[in-house]
């Protein structure tokens, strides 16, 4: 029993071997594989002092074949359907298990990509989450896009919907044109508080007051820069000192005497418009709500409490890290939220640019330890708004985010208003896949620290089981990890370990499936789950074999947090098995 014994020792924080000496029949990765069950009990650890709390946890490690034997019980309920999205299925057929991309892709939807045909092209190219920026477009426009994405999902795609709130701190300039406008060096522009429809030459509507002559006006974190040369009532005459593109409703900041002039941070995190947008999102069943300019955890907790009273399906709340205050309270914000977006554009206005790379890596690491997805956003492929090929520096930037094990990378203007959104998404996809392959070749996963222990005994056991399961899957060279989960927690814990094999998360909860669309390495599938672990395993493997996506000899690690019907409320039943497909 060398193979199982080795992993009993490896996982000795929570497991001990209770039944050695099993007859060996098969081989797996060059090692003998037992055909009988080997059980481990977390409660028998003499040194595990909290076992006296009375929480029962049984971990079952089984290595064997999926083939049924003459004496096996009759497995009921093998009929059913398995909802695997079209893109993952195609990728699996073409490239196999290890060819599945693990880094998720988020696209901002805008005028350049809002038709059903354009949205489907993005979905085919790998879009996992569609982001709607509530700063732009009308309520009717957003509703139309959400309905189109739902149509795509009815066709077999799995695209989650995110709304991104405007925030009370935002200040914008709007030139009124549907696409970007070039500001040339030395040109004189009129910044006006007047509201008007359409566009006017060299004129933008500005929503912020308090400017003085000599102030420096920075657009979208440095896309273009102006100097205030004259104040005319509430209006300004500004000279462009750094030429660049002005996107529709671009963000504005300004500097005086070399220092950033900060907004009114006494304002609440969520404005009245934000609350209205959130109510709209909830009514349409969006999957994620990104909150702008989060200063502390209280705003996140308040929103999550509010959402819990509104709908049975809870949208996941993401905190946008884009101001100094959010960095100062990073740990508590990540703990309170369901994930974060690293909004590097606005963050780069608040802190020195040279600090952005290290801060990005720190945020990703905190999120991974807390099992919260992290999205790297802003200016990843900014040049592709205008050009069909990215700069090499931009490709290196994407690669670095993937190397740091970010859960997702995001397109903003590149897809929303750019001329080459689909090409930009293709660059994200191919660059992510290549870096993931390189990471496996270099065993980068081995250098990651495992998640920190949680507070409750049952959560700590689940965490340790997932840590051990990920290490087993890597060391045994298994093809895939199958996790059966009611609400996605076990899949999230596994994802935090960044294992080499892909994670297939089987759930009967549609909300959990869409939430897992943002978790690194997780392919979520919708299926009816029973309380019977063996029935679930047999059914899913049978259905996947029917699709021709798994073949004889493939080896999978199976893990579950589904509580059997015979369990009491104090029994946490978790299981690890290694199965060879027969």
C-alpha cells in the first residue's frame, strides 16, 4: 500500500491510515493501485486537540476503477443531462484536459460589441464574464445586453453578467461622441458645465468644480493631459499638453502644485444612482456586482446584507481596489467581499506608478489565501483600442498577471469601444494558455504557499483536505479533478491551490455555477446531484463518456462536500477518491 501510505503521511495533519495492506490489481502513474477502499479518519489524530469538540469528519480516500463489478449495488438515477458550456467542450475535445485554459476572461461590453452576433463571437473566443459599466449607456441598453447574454446561455454558453457601479467619487468628461476622440498636443479645448446633446468640436462636458488656472487635468489616469489656461465662469479653456484618446465619459482627476486634488471622501461609497443600478441588476438576475471606490469593509457588508433580503439568488459582491483607503484596509475588504477587481487605472492616479506591479501581486496573493477571485483590470491591451496588434510590453503585462495566478484578466475600452475587441480577447486567451503551460513546465505551483487555516474545525478540515487533494493530483499526474459541490465552496478551496489538472465542478445550483465562472481553473457544470456520492460519480462519468470527452485509462481525483441523506447535522462527510476510467 505504498501509494496510499505515502499520502497518508503527506496529509498527517488531518488523516491517519486505518486499513493498510490492500490487495493490488491495477497500476496508476507507474505505482500499484489498490482495488479496495482505504479509509482515513480525521477524528483519530491523537494530537489534534480540537477533535474533542464533537464535530465528526470522515475523509474517505479510495483508489480504484469506475467499472462496475458483479456484486456492485444498483446505481439509480444515472439518467440525466449535463450542462457543459460549448466553449469548454470544444476546447476539451481539441486539446484534452491539460489544454483547458484556467485564467478567466472578462470583457467590458460597449457600443463596439453589443449586438447578439458580436457577443456570441466574444463568447466563442472565451469570454467568461460580461461586464456592464453603469457609467455608460442607458438602462434600456443594459437591459438589452443582459437579455442577449441570457439567450447565449440558453444556446449552451456559460457567460456570467457583472454590473460595475459608478461610485460617488467619480468625475467624468464626456465629448458626446459614440467612440473615442483624439486630443492633439497644443490644441485648445473647452471644458463646460453646460449639459448638451450630441457632440461639439473641441468641447467636453465636465462634472467637477474647483479648478484653478495652472491646474493639470488628467484623463483616464494619463490617456491625455490638459493644462487649465483660463477660467470663464464655471467653464475652462484647457490646452492639451499630452495628446491621447478621450473615450466616452472618461474619468477625470486633477493635480495642483504636483499633488493630486482629492475628492470628497465623506460621501458614501454607493450613491443614489448606484443603489438604483443595483436594484435593476438584482431584478435581472446579474451574477456579480462590482462596487467602485471601496474605502472599508462596511460598505460591502451593508450591500451583502441588503441583497440577502432581496432574492434567493445572491449576486456576488466584488470590491474594486482603486484608492489609497482600499489599500490601507485591504485584508478586511477582501474578507468581507466575494472577490476584488484591481482597477489599476484609478489606482495609478492615487499611488506612484512604480508601486502598481508589487501592489498587484500583493492583492492577488491576499485573495488567493482567502479563496476570493482577483481580476486584474485596466489598460492590459490599451493600444488595441486603435491597433490590431498589441505592444510587446502589453503582452508581457498580461503574462505577468497570469504568472501571479490572477483568477481573471479583463478588457475595458479594448472590447467596449475598440476596433479590435475580438482580436484583443484572442490575445488574452492565447497568452494566458501559454503562460499556464509554462508554469506547469516550471512547476510554479510548487512555490505557492497553501491557504491559511480557517477558524472553525469543519472549515479547517475541508481546507486541509483540499490542500492534500491538490497535492495528490499534481504528484500523481492525474488528468482532472472532479468536485461535487452544493454551493461551490469545495471548488473554491481547490482553486486556491492552483493545481495542474483542471477542476470540473458539478453542482445543481445555477447561481453557484455562474459564480464559479470567475474562479481560476474551475469549469462549472450543472447537473442534478443526489445525496449518493457513488451515484453522482457514476452518472457524471457516464455522461461525459457519452460525449466522448473522457476515455478509458484516464484518471481523475474525485472530491465531494455533498452531505449524504444518512448524515446528521453534525456530520461533515467529505470524500477523496482516485478513479481510473474503465
